[in-house]
């Protein structure tokens, strides 16, 4: 576990700059890192020497990303955002554009850079603003959808389970505020979900692919509360390390990575010089390198991490 302090910044490196609100980092076996640029509306590959290559243009708002069982990159698309600049923070989304119709899940073929829309609705209606996703070993994926915020409401959040073939999608978790980051434990018996606006971490027990063991009252959503923050901040996306610590991108307050142990007994913070630290993934030798996206500065950072990251399913298929 990390301890709060300036020592956390030792070894911090800037791999790339000039990214238009980077998110959804995906470490690749060849040492490159895929990132989405939400405001830039594209999927970008950052090479080990810092050069950037556009993989695919994705209109709307590409958000979380993950490699699927076919080696393609699956991308949550929030449908588009309005942006404004704020002193001390940089660019930040502040609303829904007039061009918005729905959110979606996109499949990007990394061999030729083509994107295909996989889902944009369920039996309950259109998707709102898919944010982040994680694949299980069976080839299905969980994803969060906080809904689209309007002037008078914050949207209706939910968590879904879908298959990579485009034929099955189902809402699995209701009554969860602004769900954002999502991760699976190594044994896939626990699903971790972030509530962004409340800066809370929940865990849901699983009985099988796409199956949640519902908890009794008073849980509002079937999960167990793990931990959070009493300070003003927002949690964003996350990754688990090999000890099942949740490493969470943290906005406002002290920007950086908040680390909460799986049982909620420990909570610490790793400072990153970006008030809009949006996400983290693990790669490099033995998964000991953390790649961190800084939305406010438009940077991709890397730093050595004392605990190996948890290897994601289909990591080896990334090309």
C-alpha cells in the first residue's frame, strides 16, 4: 500500500502531452499505451518514446476502454459533452451538447482502425452515457452508465452486463449514483464499482457471469459499501492491484490516485500534479508500472508502483 506523502512522486514521468482530456488507458504488451481522448473524440496510441498515433476517430465522447476476447478494443462512448476551461483545472465537461442522441459501446478493430457500434440501447431504452467497462474470463463485460445530466437532474445511473457479440445486454444494478470506474477481482467473485459524485466505492458479490448475489436491506443497490472520502472530491475510474486494492483516479481536492483496500480498512493517497487525475492502468515488466491519465494537463504519466497490478483478461491479445 502507498502512504500519503511527497515520496509518492519519485519516479513520476510524463510520457505524452497535448492529449485532449485523456482517459481509459490500456497498457499493451508491446509497451505502448492506448488512451481515449474524450474531448478530442479519438482513440490514440502512445508509443514508448512518447510519440502519438491516432488509431481511430470516434465521434461523441469515447471514455473507458478495454481489450476484448477477439483482440479488439471496446470503448464506452458517453455520447458527447460540452467543455469549458477553469483556472487551475484546465478543460472540464460541463453539460450535454445539442448534438447528443444516446451513448453507446463501440468496437474498434486495432488492425485497421475501424469502429463499429455494438450497443446503443437496451430493452429499457437508449443508453445514457457509458463510462467504463471490464471483461470477465467468459468474454462478457460489465459497464457503468451514469446517465446524462441535465440542468435539473443528474441522470439515472446503472450497471450493465453485455456480451462482445452484440446480442445480449441487460441492466444488472439499479439505484447507484453516478457509477463510473469498475473492476473485477482476480477470482471474479467480486465486482467493484465507483460512485463518482459521492466519492464512494461499492463491491458486489457475484455468483457467475453477469449474476449478482443481492444483499438484503438496507443496501440501496445490492452491494456492500467499502469506503470513500469525507473530503470534497470526486472519484473517477480505477484499476485493482494484485492485492485487491482499488486504485482510483481522483478529481478536485488533492488530484491523484486514492488507494482503498478491498475490505475498506485502509485508505491512502498518491499525489499526481493534475487536479483532474482521471484513470490508471498497470503494465510494463511484472505489471509494476502505473500509467495515469491527467485530464486537466492533457498528459499521460507513468510511475513505478510497489504492488504489481492485476492482469486484465485478454491483456495478451493487445497488438
